[in-house]
């Protein structure tokens, strides 16, 4: 008896691969390229995403505070202008804007970022306005000291 045409040893049929036929595998190369491009974009853009007014903060050796909740940040420029995020405030509008922004009321943590060239009396005045409005968790923000 003869063997059937197209059969190989063991009675299994061999498949012929057709050129140009559909590929049953996912090509991961374009996916990896897109992910790497997105990673590079986010790495470049992340330092630029800091909200607020650019300031030259004083340096200190104090250790950073660990907090899960993002605090409200007030910024004071060299000329004494006060900002909440990107919005400029006057002394009269600080407490109402803080109350409007605070999710937990006066228990919200408030960070004061003062330019290192701003008059210390102005920083103290802003902190007095904030604490006078009922906010008790008020802190100054500095940069870590470079060695």
C-alpha cells in the first residue's frame, strides 16, 4: 500500500505556509514605539506642570513633609503680590478664596511660598491673615539646601 499524497510520517498532514497570508501574531513594535514616545513626552513635560507662580524660594535643611492630601498653596512674589494657583489675590480676598478652595474647611493645610527676596514682614502679614481666617495648619515652603 502506498502513502497518501501530502501525508508525512505518523499520519499527520503538513501545512504549507502561504506567502503573504494573514499573520496570526500581534506585532508589538508599533505599540512599544508609541509607549516610549509617550514616556519621553511625559518625562519632559512633568517638570513644567508645577502649578503656581515661578519663585526663587529660600533654601533650608528642613526635611520634607509627607502628606497624602495636596495642600492649598499661596505664593508671594518679590513685589508682594499674592497668588492662589495662577489667580492674583488682594489681602481682602485671601480668606474667602481659601474657604472657597478648601474641601475640609479650616482644617485644610495651607502652604505659603514666599520668594526669598520678598520682605519678611509681608510673609508674616499674609500668614497672619490666613491664621486669622481660622486656618491653623499653615506652613512655609522652602527648597532643600544644595551641597
